[in-house]
C-alpha cells in the first residue's frame, strides 16, 4: 500500500517539476495522472484475464497492491484445491461404501431427481448410473404410495414402506428415505423378500389352522351342551366340569373367529368395497351391548355422538373395531366406574373415542398393545375373557381405513383409546351419501 502511495507521489512530483520547467503545471499534472490511471487500468485487466484464464495470461508484474492480490489469490486457490481434493476423497469413500452395500442406494436432489446410484439400484429398482442421471425416481419406480412417501423426508426418516421390486420379479423391498446435505435425500431399498414370505407363511398357517379347528371345536361344543342339558343322565358332580369345559370351548371358538378375521384383514391394506357407514347407528348398538355386558357392575356410561357424522368404509370392520374398544373398557373398568363414548369431528377429521376410569396401562406396555396375543396382565386378561387379539384387529381395521389409533393411559387412572379418521372419509352431504351408495 505504501509503495503505491510513493509511486503516485513520485508521478505527481515529476509531473509538477516538468510543468514548472515548461510553464504548464496543470496540463502536465493532468497528463501524468491520466497516464497513471491508464497503467492501473491495464494492470486491472491483466489481473482479470489472469484470474479467468491463468494458463494463457501472466499475472500483473506491478509491485504493490497487485502483487499482494495475486499472492492472496494463489493462496486461496491452493486452499480451495486442497479442500476440493479432500471432499473428492470423502465422496469417493462414500461411493465405495454405498457401492459395497447389498441394499440399493440412490441420492436424490431437491426435485426427486437422481444424482447418483449404486450397482444394487440397477438390480432392485432398475435405476442405472449414470444412464438415468437427472431422471425423476418416480418416473422409473412406479408405485402409488411412493410419490406421497417422498414428499415428506422428515416422516420418511423414521418410517418405511414395502413395495414390490420393479426390476426383480418376486422380490419385495423395504423403502426408507433420509435427508442429508443441502436439499438432498438418500433413498435406500432393502430386500425383505424372505421376511415377507415368512410373514405370509405365518399368516397362511394361522388362517389354515384356525379354519381346521373351527369344525372340531363346534362339534365338541355341541356335545358338551347336550350333556349339560341332559340332567337325567348327567351326574350332578359333572355339572361344574362340563361348565368349565363349555367356557373354555367358547373361549377357543372366540380365539378362532378373531384369528380368522385378523388373517382376512392382513391379506390386504385396502377395503375391497367402500360404502357409507352410519356410525351413530353402530355406536347405539354397541352401547346397548355394553350396558348388557356391564350387568351388575353398573358402569356409568356417557354417550356423545354427532348424529349427522357419517364416513366411508366397511361397516362390519368398523363395528368390530369400535366394539372391541368399548368391550375392553367394560372388562377392565371396576364396578361403578365411568365410561365415555364420543363420536365427533374437527378440522383434522372424524374421531371415535372411548375413555374409562379403569385400571389403566403402564406406559412401557403401550407401544406393544396392538401386537397379537400381547397382554399387560396374563391372569387378568384370561379372567375377563380377553383373547389378546382385539387391539390387533382394531389396528388392521384402521390401517385399511387410512386411520390411526391413539392411546393414552396412566396406571390406576384409566385409559383413552381414540381412532382418528382422515377428513376425506367424512360424508358431508346427501350427494356424498348417494355417491357412496353407488360406489
């Protein structure tokens, strides 16, 4: 900086002296300043050309500020080169690691376009790198649930969907999406064919065994009933034994019927034929049955029902789900307890809610309540006549209706079970009712 100031001062001093000699100080000083400005402008252009095309042009050879600028640019270029090399190494390691994965991995841009894919993506998804670069993934992997799943990476971060492989016949993939970097997402597809087949085998086994057991249990139940009613031939000491046998046979029949229903619900996540369901009428029937089941326990029921609120769905399935929730409230609420049943709507959709003042459920049990045969208290469930399948049925019915089950409970203070249905299922007018009947 000082060198440039001294250079300018020298130019002005020499110009001034020459001006005095020729008796044109102003003219000579103007020409000197103009010449100095042209020289600086030349150096600026040379600096610009050197920055843009370093191999073709040389840096300005003027000492001072231009020299400092060139030195600083060289330093920044060297640092950028080192950083680029380091990032390139990281990128190479990332591609090597994901390339070695057995799972299909695809890096997606902000619009869902393919930025990179490993070899497994070609095998499982039909996505080939770099041939399909900048193609939208949903154009190559077509599945009705995939576009909606990709719209929300935050939700996809902790959830997954299962789809059939578009490139490998008979293969099923579990899809997860995780956001990373700047507006990028990592799309991972894992082969879960074996797990899918095992679940299918389990489901088929349960359905077949339940179906085969249905007939012998019915026969045994019929003979037990005949023996119990034949008071002349049946000794009195057998009455209690036959009663216990009948109770256990009826319990086994209930388990078989619920297993068959659960197996049917698990076959498909969608309703075959949707219709307008008069939920208030269903709740009225369930309410009367609950009062009869309560019997001498004399539970106090509160009913709050929107009589005009109807939804689209499967009536028998909704009846089964709602009935399970209300029956559970009756079974696990002590005598004289309060049971509230609500059917209402708000901006988020329609809601069926059952609240009781029963024994409640410890918090650590809540995540597993919808598993088949899972019981919080084995002895208490058997005494109350529960099969451990009710909430599993509720979960699958709600999945088929695109609804969710929300559970709140505190041990010793009761529980609340709420079924949340999306707004699109709500029937709001007579025209909707007519359209639903035609569907």
